[in-house]
């Protein structure tokens, strides 16, 4: 669905943005590093949330993390609190839920 596509697009941005300086420079040896931003990632997570509200713990977690990186801490807290209270229906959800809890506990 479009919601999943938007979530994956946002996750792709986050993965690139969270690479270390060494990893970015290594990639730049072989190709032009893609332009991406936390704002673009958040826009995609919010689009996914509009299309399927509360249906993905991963999307809520990453939206919260993007807000946090943008300095929007109260908004980040809301998304992260929603994420950590979501049911974990799959093993992947459980892993994301644990990661969301660690991020929340270390930052709030």
C-alpha cells in the first residue's frame, strides 16, 4: 500500500542520515551520496500515518526519532509514547518496540 511505501521511503532517509562520517565518505568514493533530510523522512512518516493511523510501530518510532533529530522534542515524545504502547504482533514489531523503548528511555 501507499502507507508502507511512504514508511519505507522515510526509513531509507533515516538509514542514510544515521551513517557515520566514514561510511558516508566510503560510499562517496563510488557514487554521489543521495540528498536526504530528516524533514523529508518525517514528511514520509506522516504521510504513512495519515494513510494508516497507528498501524505500524516502526513508523511511529521513526517519526518520533525524526522529530527528535529535528529538535521537536514534545512531538517526538508523543510519537514515541504511542509507539511503545503499540502491540507487537510480529517478531519484527517486537524488535522495533524494544528499540523504541531504549531510545525513549535514553532521551526522555
